[in-house]
């Protein structure tokens, strides 16, 4: 649902999505994306890894998005998960030559206080607002 939101509705819902997403860069706007899909990669000498969202901006200067979706009912997004996402984010950003780019986490159950602090410190946007799931 979040991929569909980015593919088809994010531009028209720009203001609302920005209001319900914390820690976006001040100059960020949702834009038209060349593609928005799940990303899988094999990094040399390492295990395969993936992220739920890679949305590449159509126009230079617009932000691309690398993101994770945790649509679970029982566990808040943790500081350890935030640190693991940062590693994947950095590798994908470099491999795909994305700039500007923002990290994004949707966690239906929310975030631990430590995770929120870590995400804010690292400049990663995050939300638990289920309006993201409404297409």
C-alpha cells in the first residue's frame, strides 16, 4: 500500500503526508517517482539484503526515498533495527548513486524512544500514522 501511495498519490497528498511523517528535511516534497519498488541486493563479500522501498525521483533535485515497512502488531521498531537500516541505507545510496535521498521508516506499532532518538540523530524520516496505508 505504501508503494502505491508513492507511485500514484504522494504528489497530490504531499501536504498531508508531510504532516504525518516526522523528521523530513525542511526542503522535502513528495514528487513523481521513476519507479517505486522493493529493492534486493547482494553486496560483495556480504549477505544479501533488501529494503521494502526504493523510490527513485524522476527529476534531479527531488528526493528519492529508501525505506522499510514494519506492518506488525506486536513489536515497536527498535534502536537496533534503526542502526541496521542505516547500514542498508548507506550501501544502497552509494550503490544506486542517489542524491538527494531520504531514509523512511513506517512502523505500524510505533517506535521505542531510543529508536526515535536514533532516527532523528541520523536524519531518517519516520511515521506510525496509518493514513499512509489509505490509498
